[in-house]
C-alpha cells in the first residue's frame, strides 16, 4: 500500500532506537516480493528467500526497516515518476519531480520517515534524487558493496548507496553498509579540480564560493568532454538494460511506455558499438587516474539544469553529469549547498534554477573521488557540514 506521499510501496511499523531505514524496492528482503517499481514484475515475483547482501549486513547491525521504497519503474529513469504506485511527492517543492530512480528513498528521508535510505545508482539514481530533494547521496565505488540479491539494470554500472539528510547520518549509513569503511581525516587543504564546462557559470559561481569557504585549493579546467563520455556510457546502460529486462517486452503494455522506449533503444546497440564503448570507458578511467595524481577530488554540479516540474518531465535528461562516473566506476557524492551560498554568489545574476522552474531546490555539488575513495567523500561532507556549507532542513 502506497504511503500518503507515495514514498513507499510497503510501510512497516517498528519501534526502538536503532536507525530507521527505507529500502528501495529493487533490493530483496526476505519474505517479501521485490517489485522493481513494476506491477508486471510484481505479478510474477516470488517472496525472496533471503535478504540481499547489502540489506543483510545492515539488519545484522540492528537497523529498523520502515518500508520498501518506491522508484522509477525498473530503475530506468531519472525523474522518479511511477505511474503504478504514484510518484513520490518532492517535499522541497511538490511541483517538481523527486528525481530518480531512487525517488521513494529520497522522499522517505526528506519527510523524516527514515533516518537514511538505501538506493541504487546506475546512472545517477542516488545522486539525482538527493539533488532534487535537498539531501546527501553517495554513489559507492563499483563492486565495493555487493549487488547479490538486487534486481539488475546494467550490471557493469549498478551500485548501492545511501541517502541521508545530514553528514552524520550519511556516515552512520556507510558504517552500517560498508564492511571496509574506515574514517579518514582531512589533514591538508583539499585539492579540487573544478570542471567548469560541465555546467553554466551561475552554478560555477556557487561551487567556487562553497569551495573557497571550505579552504580548498581549486584549479579550474575544461579538457574533459563529458557529453562525449555520456554518449558512450549511454550505449552501455541501454544495451545492458535490454539484456536485463527484454523478457518484459512480451507484455510491454504493462510497462511505462517511456521505459519501453529506453529498453527498445538498447536492442539497437550493435555488438561493435558496445565493445567500442567499453574501450572508451577504459580511456576515461585512465584520464581520471591521471587527474587524481594531482587532485583529491573532481567537482561539478550534480544536476546542471533546473530540476523540472512534473508537467515538464517528459524528455528530461538529468544524468549528464552523473552517468559518466558510473561508467568509470569511481565514487561520487551529491551535497546540497547552503542557500546562503547561492544568495551570496549570485547577487545580481540569474538563478541556476532559472529557466521557468522554481528556485526552491538548493544547488547540489557533486564531488568525485578516486577508486575506493568513498571515505574521503564522507570526510569532505562532514567538513562542509561543520562549516555550515550544506543545506539543512528547517
């Protein structure tokens, strides 16, 4: 049964002091059916015989599961819209999309129904809803958290990650989720490479100011063509999604038509195009590895356009700055910046949330770290929170 805000496909009563966790309904929970946000998938699903590995770990540590969270059908969309269970309502502004695909996970945290939530991120599906709902969201290093027991979309890109309303809650989530997590401290000024051609100058002004207040050493560059990398990554995500879900096309009338279109696009990816995309991935990984010899993190906007309204959601592509880093496998974090930074940086300038949309969503900074640099990203989040540089919910 969907919740009033449509965040949950199923809600559970629970009590105690342990963290309350919402679990994206892509993740197996023993004794329940995994829907993948799809009525068609649910109609043939059997109750899971055991928890997914990622859920097993946090439950062993006492976390309380408050619900199976709603999502964009089959996790194949960035707006978070779901026609079967209702679209989760963005609490920052109900007129806006909640972001996807982990839309229910984000809304559960944003309305206080959960202390943190588990999502999946294949092309931005943790970071985008975090950006849309004013939360922190961590895309973990590919392969660091087990995907066993998680409904696949594109296996070479799929990752598990938490969403939280504060840096403290995010770290608590990571400690429960990641067996290899060990906190790190920032002993020296953070060395940041700001990719200025990834978003409009209005976004860059806010990001510069946030990094300046943090005391980071920032170098600007524009020699990575994310648009080109995105095209190659899109070949991989669509081809692998088709392999994962093509069997559902036998009853395509029971699947969101936009999701069907995306699956059919995957059928058109030729084998040689897929192989070329994998070569492009290796080249991009090498570029990032070289960049990280001189810098600690890469900085850019999480979503470099206005968060669209529900009325203008069709055709919205929100993952142009996130999908490339699923492609590379590197960890990334979405950090909602304090509203005061926007006010200070953009005095007399156009709002980065302009273009006809509301200005209610805080600018979200995306930081990308080297492979297995998850703990560094958590440390940066804690530092920025301590300096009151992150958005806090009233």
